């Protein structure tokens, strides 16, 4: 019930293309869904996050789509650039119940120039 | 504002040796976390702390110990190192628990031979 399943494990996209990473969760008490970006040799850093009261959140080229009934959320990277090549982690957490943040297994994105 | 700092960056241990991974944050965050990152496995929570003097186990605490004597510092102790503890270790901090951004350090890459 505490798992967050992330797919795909790895993704190769042409420059200018759309990168899509999907995540699914089980615990309906989660109410905060962040995405973290990690470059090689660095720690993860928050990219964008969403609460379940909205179905979509956009920040620049990065968009989170959220489907509460399906318990799924996804990250879309529009106009993907070589500088976006990194590992992306979805996560789920909540304000109540002392929830720890549960991370997905990660997706390694490579954007070909 | 240095954020979260970790030392050392790299370390090789022999089986049975002990060591302490250091973590310091200068953001006055009450909440601090230790994660380990293994390839394809995401981030697993080892221990966390909700304030000075208060610590609790995460998902994978066996073989590790922590202490939190100050708000700033949260060292992780490995006793009797084993090859299964070969991993990259990340320290993180946040202002609130649960639905809040976590700030990660640069990581410590540990190899146990």
C-alpha cells in the first residue's frame, strides 16, 4: 500500500520531442506528489510538485498530469533538450498520518542531440 | 547558505570496519533524513529525525545508527560494514514532514570490499 511504481526504467528521446514518465500509487491518503530531478554525481532536487485538488500543473516545459480516480500521475517534458538528460524520481507523501516520502525507482532519461 | 553538506564524498571500507557519514544543514530545518540509493531501486529511507534528540527508523535501518544532538547535524553510523551496504547515501532535510520539499546533499559513495 505504500509503493509508488514508476515506468519506464529508461527513456531515450530525440531533441525537441516529448518525454513522458508515469507513476502509480496505492495509498489514497497521499496528497502531495513531487518529481525530483537528479544529475550524475549530484543529489536529487525538486523539479515540480502537485496536490490532488488539481488535474494538471505546468512550469515552463514541465507538466504534471494527475488522475486521482486512477491513482496515477505523470511528468511530461515538452521540447526535450540534451540538458534534461538526468534521472527523474516521482514520489508520494502526505500531511497527515506522519507519512514518509515514498520514492519511485527512477527513470533515466537521455535526450539525443 | 550552503544547504545540506555531506562528508566524505567517497569512501572504501573493508568488511567489518566502521565509519560515520557526516551531514550538516544550515536551513534550520527540524526534519532530517538518511536515504540509500541503489541502481534501479530508488531512494530507501534508513533513518529520520523530527528534531534534536528525536530519531526513528525508516524502511531499511538494519546495520545503521543515527544521533541528532543539534538541529544542524545528523550523522549516520555504520557498524561492522558489509558488502550489502555498498551504496550511495544521501542526507536530506525539510521544513515540514510529509508534504514538503526535501533538500538533498551531494551524496557519499560507499564501497565495502
